[in-house]
C-alpha cells in the first residue's frame, strides 16, 4: 500500500484530485467507483475546478457509486443520488446514462444487486475506486462482521454509523438504518483504490485498517490484500500509525522515481 501523508484536509483533497485527473487524462473512458460522505467533498470541489479551469473532460467517464441508503428516494436531500448530483455531476460534463448509483427504493433487492454487479462487469470493471473510511472501519457500508468476500447487497447499519450520519438529518429518527452497498469482494476487484481519511477521529481506525490484522471486524483492512492501493491521509488521521515516519521516508525516496 502506498501511503501519502499530507498536512491537512485541503492538501489531501488536492492530491486525490490530481491522481483522479491524471487517471482520467490517461484513460478518458475510465470507470470510476465513487464514494460519498464528508471526506471526498474537497476532492470533488477540486475536480470541478479542474473541469472549469483546466478542461478536465468527464464526457466519456463512467461512474458507479459504492452505496445508497435504503428507503430514501433519489430526490431526498440526504440520498446519495442527491449528494452526487449536487456535489459533482451537475458541475461537470457527465451525462446521466454514464452515472450509476444503487437505488434505495427497489423492491427486489437481491435481483437489483446482481444487476448492479453485472453492470459493473459489463462496463469492464472499476478502474479507480475512491473510498472513505467509517469510524468502525467500514468501506462502503460494509459494517464490522461483513464477509470480506461479500458482493453488492443490503446491510443493516451499526448504531455507530447511524449516529455518525445523524448530523446530516434534522431528526435522528429519520436516519436510515439500512443501505445497499457494494461488498468487500466487489471493491477488491477494482484495479486501483484511493483511500482518503482526514481528522483525528479517524486516526485509530486508519491504524487498524493499514497496520492491524485483516479481519471482518475492520472491513477496510481487506485493502492490505489489494495490489494497488493509495491511502492519502492528513497528519491528524495518520497520527496513530506505528510506521508513519517510514511511510514518509518511502514517499521521499519515491520522488527519485517520479511517482505521481
Ligand atoms: P465521512 O464518512 O467521510 O463522512 O467521515 C466516511 C464513511 O463512512 O465511509
């Protein structure tokens, strides 16, 4: 795993956007796996700026989102559909046929989830998967105890996740208790992953994800088995990493080989 430590949230957002833009420029019809939550917001803002000021072209890009709350229509301001259109898609040149976000309102969840997996496969698989990390170690909504080989399916959210998400809702009772999410197995099929984390309240989880045992208790730890992951962390999120100084040293040495 490549670990990049930047001073703060603005710097990780810029660095992540540079990597995404680089991959889009190298492969204009790239298949991106996208994430919601507060962490990737700065990266999306920077990508929008690059689209407007540096002609970053999204016209051939295809996207698949990781997850969606179960029970929220796409028009709900807290749905991930709403989030993605509001924070990225409406501001760049991407058309709705190229955007895929799990539905939060289908009846036959099982059939829908295999259709979603099939769509990803038919698009050629995900080239670059963006990931945030939950305090309980989840990627997507793969809560502790999720099979590390799981596929897209419905998950029951932990009380901790529901509590973390409550800040976005006016009334705590409104916070969805279920979500449809790509599984650990689906995420691991992405050709490259970009994991973002910011702030000291993520420090312990980031340490478990990167240096802890690979286990269903911290589903993001499965990324240790992925051949191509870049973790971009700010100083606060990286403060509990035991080998933090070594990771910084590795990046410094890598400059000699001009890695981007
Ligand atoms: P956050 O959520 O970016 O809002 O911290 C991350 C996640 O739950 O995956």
